C-alpha cells in the first residue's frame, strides 16, 4: 500500500523558536496533503489542506501565519510552526491523497510527529 | 456542521470476545463513512468504508453497515484477538470540500489474552 512518512517523529524545542515538520509520500504522487493536530485522548482536528503548487487552505480558527504550509512538490509537504509556544505542543499528523487515482479519496496517513515546546 | 460521535474508551475485552464500537454522525445528505485504526506507534490505516446507505464495509473480520435511518455506522467483530488492540476512529467525508474528513474522538480497544 501507499506509504507516507513524517520527519522528525518527535521534536523538543524552546519557546520562540520555529520547527519544521516534513511529510513525504514515498511511492505515489500526492496531489493533496492534509495536516491534522491531535490532542491527548481527542480526535484529529484538520488544520489545513494543501494542493501541490498552490497555497494551503486553512480551517477556521487556524492561524496561517503561525502554521506555515508548503507543498512544493508532489511528494513533499512541510508544516512550519513559527515562534512556537507551549500551547503548540501536540501531535501533528499528515495525510496524503492523489485526486487522479482514486474515485473516492483515500487518504494515507503518516505516523505523526510529537512536538513539545518548553 | 458535520460531526461524528463514537463511544468512549477504553474498551477492555478478553480474546475471542465480541466487539462493538458505536458510531453515529450528523451531516447534510449522505456522506461516505469510514473506520480507521491506529496501532501503537503507527499511522492511521483505513480499516473499512461505506459510500451509501445499506452498504456494508468489511475487512479483517470487522464489519460496519451504513444505516441512514439511525445515522449510524457501528463497528463489529465477532472474535477479537490481542493484535486488534488499537485505537479505532470513525470518520465521515465532509461535503464542503474535496477530501476533508471529520473524525470521531477515537475509541481505544484493549484485548487481553
């Protein structure tokens, strides 16, 4: 099946610094990637949708200047948490899909990245 | 807006027991419905799906039937194994944009030998 990787799997940073998380589709072309945030014992919350070569679309309430998303190629999307603060600590998950291949979208999920901001 | 409600966990079962995880949804129209599973340390995997009313999705011994009358998509398995220990998420495909999923809170299942 399709494989999506994320890097790093966990990261600890100081408050005020920026952190970049990568999401890669390893064996297919991801025309669309989604970024989610998951709080402990809670559901996945969709943060934004990115289509290759265009600007990301953010969900209501998500600060686009804080969570910068770039989808420059068909296999890579990055999420940068700028000026991170402790409240940004969370589990970030990406998923990838190819509009062209599946009649009903099936998203393939990465294993997630645990961000801890001190 | 669209929403998904699923039973809280953890659900603890003995091996070979019957498993049911309830899932109900609120949405405009008839969205496609999914069950995802997250094994420890891994990403979410699609377990099964149903795209229209009365469809039954099945995979690995798990089944779920799309019931529009009760707006439900309950997950069942007749005889669980220790390897079924995971977190299970019910989800629907939102109608407002391509590909957007709305997830339930997830239900942790623990199967003991």
